[in-house]
């Protein structure tokens, strides 16, 4: 629910999904699993992230990835 609320609050039609927005979405799920938090600082670089954009019928209409 947290991820959904964060994503719906930040990602709007016509707005480019920036690295900052992806970081905020990532923060929403890191709070629930401490392993994600530690892993992001232990590994070199950033943690991979994939965000699927869905329409009102839950069909994936776009995907943004950070490797």
C-alpha cells in the first residue's frame, strides 16, 4: 500500500520519471525490509529497480528500469 500511495502521489501522466522519483519509490519499500537498506549501501553503485506503469485495467503500459 505504501508503494502504491507513493507512486500515485509522485507519478502523473505527462511527468518524466526522474532518478529522484525512483529514489523516493525505493525508499518506500526499503522501510519494510532492512536487508534492502543494508544491501544498497554495501554493493557498489545503486540497487537495480524496475517500476511498471499500469493502466486502470492493471495492464502494464510502460516500464522504467535502473540497473
